């Protein structure tokens, strides 16, 4: 027989107030046991509770975030039971008229998990069991901390759905500013109500409740374990007892604590010391207008406005701090990609190295935006940016001040950069020779040596361009230029070479036009056309490049194209930029020249011979 698991959750979240719900004691986590207490939260005779207005406002905000109806007039009730962590033997809660009703949370699958109600109540104390002497100690610091209990309908059918619901609810409460939901501190705890039934059956089975699950992993394991336990009991012909159970995550098992109480067992009655809570329509509108952007809207905006992927968005949404950090950073640096990368990759690395959590990060979000701008403008390099970022995160340093104080700005003196590159070239003959032979790794090594010689303070792009532009020892000054003429040539070409990059030749013509189409290969190099004389329709491309990843490529070898009727005015100059041999292999045009001349002669019945092929 196949069975269906039916799950409903009661989630308790601590509201983000500075003081307790009915007194002025602080709500901060930790501290010495029984120090954050007073006669009111201890329930001593003669004391009267006073409702915390902030707790009501946060509860209304939570209800609005989940699409709940806000009850105009709600009230508190006494839930009577004796347990050691409840000194006054009752808990002030809301049963009959809860503050919020009929909300929902939507899962990624589109399934809607209904929220029956949200009601305010006070937290109990904390029991600490001592295995050494078999004693149980009571810490009342948590007594009276304001809670919002969120009760779902039994709409979940698997551990995965229940965990996703918890994750969505946690995200909603954190981003609406209702609670920090730090599960490790107990500010979000879930009670799991679970039953099983044969598939197709509509009647609910006998349910059990597991109390105070404070991690997603524990909740998932507890649900799967309890579901399997109940199915096993049914198949063995045993009855399921309605009871409250305790989950031991270390043992991976649950244990019976007590029989499950019904509402009548608590002898609820209206709290006589607290008047009804009245929330007017203007009050609700005011709170609604103060609501921050909710997670679903934020995710949609980032996807549409910044074209961020699901993984980046999920990581940025891991906390309200990282989400705000991203939004503020993008406003300053205008690059969503850079902002996401620094927050999703670099920030966790810094936090791990410093032994910090995201909650410990207190730096200004504006600092990261300004740091990215300094990197983009070339003021600093990425290595320096990472060092500065670590100081921003751990010490809240100002990026500009830190860079200036520690002399980390990049140098802009082109002459100084060139001088350093020349020294590296002179000191690394072997690597220069390897680079000249087309070994890309040697070039990268030379760049590294240049950066080291400059103390990492020069822009890598400037170093790279300088290294490419300087002549290398052992490289011949070799350029190929093709001279085509026909008819009578008044004079030979005059050639001028500037820094091994420019070939200038003057073509004097006699009578007629120069028309030719010269094919050197069957492919054309557009981006590497270092010899492009655009105004005259001339392309001189020389190549044999090796790509950046070190794989040799037969990039498009050179083609000299003189299309249609290209007129060279008398005494005019054609400037052709040709790559140096250190970067590219120059192509021998002899055979192509002959072919081009033959094509022209055959088509025009005229004499057109390659005059010369010059090598310098």
C-alpha cells in the first residue's frame, strides 16, 4: 500500500524588538543566565504587563508580507499549563482573535501553502540539561521575548515541500524586517505536525507533533523519520498515539515526551490585564507604506533589470545585508556583473578567512561601489582591490583613504613602465627567445616579471601593450611589402620604416590605372588588419598569430586586395601598418603576386609584372 504524508507547521519567530513584549527587559541573545529578567517577565505577584507597540507593528508587517487579513480588534488569552521554563504557569498568547489570518506562501512549483493565522505570544524560558550530574537548569532570559506564531494549514506532502516552505517563510520575514530568523539562536523554530494516510483517503490520520526544530536539515530528517515510523506502525497493525515527540538530530530518532494536548487542556480564557488590540485602517496603511521591497519583487527586478541568473540571485538573497549591499553597490558602480561577483565570490572568501559570519559584516555598502570604480578606472589593480576589500570588510576601512595612506595607487608614468619592461627584456633572454618563437606562456611569464619589477603598481594592460610594442633582441627588422606596377614606372618606391611598425611607400605611376586583385590565401583577417589603408581601399594583413590560450592557430594569412579601380595620385603616400615579426609570421607574397599579375594581364590584355618583393 502506498501512503501519503500530511504536514502542517507551527513556526515561531522572535520579533526584532529591543525589549520584551510586556516589559522593558532587553531581548538580546546570550548573556549571563537569568540577568535579562524583571518581576513582570518572571510573573511575580502584583505585576502588570504593558504591551510593546513595536511588537504589534512588526506582527502586522509580517501579516501584510504574507498577504494576510489584519484583524481590526484582536485580544490576548491565557494559555494555562505548568512547565518548569514558564515561571508564572501560563503563557500570554492569542487563541480566539489572532492578529492576522488567511495568508499564503507560494513554492517554486507554484503550489500555494495556506497560512491559517499569525498570532502574538510571549516566549518561555530555556531548559539546559546537565548530563554530568543529571540536573536541569533554567535560564529565564528568554521569558517574555515577543514571538509571532505562524500556523499553516496541513498542505505539505513531503519533507522537501516543508523545508522549502520554511525557507520561503524565513526569507519573507527577514526581508520584511520582522525577524533576523537566526535558527542557530532559536529565533526561528518549527513545530512539525505530521500524519500519514493511504493514498486516496481524505480523512486525516492520527497526528504527532515534534517540537522546536531549529534547522532545515533537522526538519527534513525528522519528517522523513516520523513518516517512516508511522507507516511502519500501521503496517504492523499497531496504533499511532497522538503525542508530542522530541527529535534527537544526533541519534536521528524521535522520542515520546508527553501525550498531545487539545485546546481544552490548556483552559484558555481572555487575558484580563491587557486590553484589546485595535489596529485601524490608517495604521495598516502607514505600515504598508513603510514596507521594504519583498523578496519576490526583488528577484523579479534583478532578473529583468540586470539580467542576473538564478544562481547569482539566490546567493545575493542569502541575507538582507547582501541584497542591500548589491543594490547600493550597483547604484555607485553601474555594473551588476561586477557587484554580484564581488559579493558572491570575494565577500564569502574574506569572511571565511577572518572567521566572520555575514552578520558580523558591518561595513558601509557604499565602500564596495567606490572600490569597484577605483578598479575600473585603473587607479588600482585587482590584486590591490582584493587586499583593500579585506580591510573594508574586517575593519570598515575607507577604500580611497586606505589606498592613499599605503601608497597602493597604480603608476601612470609611461616612461617608467617602458624602462622597467626594457630591463626585464634584457634580463630574460631565454623567455624572450621562446616568446619570439611563438610560445605564449613565455609572454605571460614576461608580463609577470614586469609586474614584479614594478611592484604590482602598474596597470597590467599598460605593461602588456608596452611589452608588445618594444623590439625584442634577436628579432630581425623584417617586413614584406609588395610593389605592383604596370606600364612605365617613373621611379622606384621610397620606403621609410618607423619603429618597426610602419611601412610608408610612395608609388609613382605613369599612364593608366593600377587594377589588380591579389590573393595570398583563401581567408581574410579583419581584426588583425594592421596594414589597413582604408582611404585608398588597401588592406595589407600579415599573420600567423598564436591565440591567448597558447594554441597555435593558422589565423587568416595575408591578402592584399586592390579592388575595382584604385587610383594612386601622383606622389601620394600610402601608410600601411605591418605587425612586427615578434608577434606574427610575415607571409611571402611571391607566388600570390605572380598570380595576381597574371589575372590582371589576362583580363586587361596589358603588361603587369611584379616589380619587386622587398625584404628589410
